[in-house]
């Protein structure tokens, strides 16, 4: 990271990361730096909104509104919080509000089942092999993963999204979605195991067959 | 401590979170060493977490960043003091809506009724290189004297500029704009922009 030349060595700013400097500058009125500050998180913020709203146009609109809210509240942002988490929480909040508002047209809400209390039994015990992350360079793979995620019930999908994709911790996920940490853990377990089964089934149908794995081995 | 497969499945998520007491943890490790099924579940779940946790899973719709930057420029950078952001946004939306109609009419091929003479050289070529600047609503021929903030200018095609809501500058784009209606609409946009700038200056 290039050392910004305006920072004096003895200034308290010297010990700050580029992000902390940006936050401090925006808080002091340098509005033009706000986009630079939030830009690295655009993708995560959008994905969070999309996970909740499931509509690209709505998600984008909510992101824009959420960024304005973040700007309006940035004087209250405290350095001990993670900025990315803070942004995502604002976005999730905005998206949930939007969904509540539009609830009448969202059929999915009616089909919610209560948390499954019973244990989840994995269905597929195929031999595994590590799938290299480079597989994600292939649009087909990303699409399969997205499709599997879309098959989960909303409550599992959202928790999985926040914890495993947005990298919020359990407590932050609970706060963002307004549920208990116990619920987060139960749903997370189920989401992870269901996704594994869904993708294992996909493997059998040849979704990943063109990936360079050893013949006969299965990654799930 | 000995754990069953069922217990392992129940705890596998906590195991991966490293959220359990050391006794259970080592019992599970022991189990994974001897149980192929649970090992498959563990490694598959690790695959799930690693792949979905990768940044490459996130794709933005095309133009998202550009629209976000423009949105924030309008509502955060440009709107100062007590000038409420939503009002600027509303004004901008009206301007964009009207200018879009105008620009679309400029860029589509001329209607068939017009004479061949009138068609020649009219309309802005969609892939013509033009220049825009932050906070302004006009697009220009590079080097136009009306461009302010030359250090913040950005180059793009006329088509992209139009899609982003910019309208042609009357000074430098005039030769493309000899449709009477277009000139009127363009003049409106320019006047609106001046008015907006004046309001902003007054509020500052
Ligand atoms: Zn086992
Ligand atoms: Zn010009």
C-alpha cells in the first residue's frame, strides 16, 4: 500500500490503515473520498442485498440507498467495529425493510417452515477430494453453486450467506438478521450440509465432470 | 470419549468454526481418522465453505460501479450543506429522464420521412469519443472550452455517456444537433444545470 504523503510521521494518522484514514477524512468532511472508501465492498454489499431480495434491480437500488445511509451515519462509526461488517449490516437492514414493505407480493414468505429440530443426515458419502478454488474461474461452476444456494429455504440461505459468504461472525449474523445465535448455529449446520449434498448430487450428474479431477474421485 | 457418526454430523459445523471444548474436538479428530463417511462429509463441507467464501462468487451487474459512483457523486459529493440529497436526486432523475428521450432520438437512425440531405451528418455517432466530468451533466467533444474540472474528466463513447444520463453540450455538439426540437431540449438541460448550480452555490 503506498504511503500517503500528507501524513506526518508523528501524526496519529501514521499508524492508521488506508481505510482508517479514509474513514477519518470522510468524517472530517472529505465527501469526495466516500466512494473510494466503500468501493472495495461493493460486491459484498450487493450480494447481501441480492440474497435477501432475489431481484437484481431491487438489490442495486437498496445498495444505493444503503450507501447514502452509511454516509449519513458515518460520524457515528466507531473504529473498533469492522467497516465492512458495518456496511453489510446497514445494507441487510435496508434490504429487510424493503422486503417487509413489499411482503404482499413476495410469495416465498408464506412457504417458510419452522426451524427443523431433528438432526440432518447426510445422504452422500462419496470419496472426497479438494476442489481447487480456481474452479470458480468457470462461469458454469459459479452458476451451479448459485443454483444450489437458491434451492435452500430462505432462513438457511440467509444465514449461510452472512456467515460463509460475507464472513460476518456468528454474533454479527444473529444481529444482522435479528435472530438468536443458537438459531444461527442450527441453520448454518443445516445449510452447509444441504449444500454439500446438493453439490454431491450435481457431481453425480456430471456438473463438474470437465474439471481436472482424478478419474473416479469425488470432491464432496 | 467416543462419538457416534450422528454426533459428528450434529457438531461438524461447530467443529469447523472451532467452537467446541477440546475433549469433544479430539474425540471428533479420532473419529475422522477411522470413519471414511464422516471424513467425506467433513471435506465436502470444507469445499462448500471455501468455494462459497471466495470473492469470485460475487458478480456485479454490468455498470453497477459506474452507477454507484454517479449516484454517490450526486447525492454525497455534490449535495452540500443543508441541501437535501433526495431533492438533488429527484432533480437529477427528471433531468435524466428528459435527456434520455432526447438522446435516444438523436442516436437512432433518422425517421424515413426526412430528406436525404437532412439526414447526412446528423445525429451523434454512438461510438464517438466524448468527455464528461464529475458533477456535471453534459458530454463534450474532447477539448471543448466549456469543460470545467478538466482534471476530473473521463472519456467514454457517446452511447455510454447517454446511457449514464449525460446530455450533449450545445457548444461543441452543435453541428450534430440541428434538429429544432433537440436544440430546445438541450437548451433546457443546460439551463437546468445552471439553475441547479446556482441553487447549490446559494445553499453552500
Ligand atoms: Zn462416522
Ligand atoms: Zn462542450
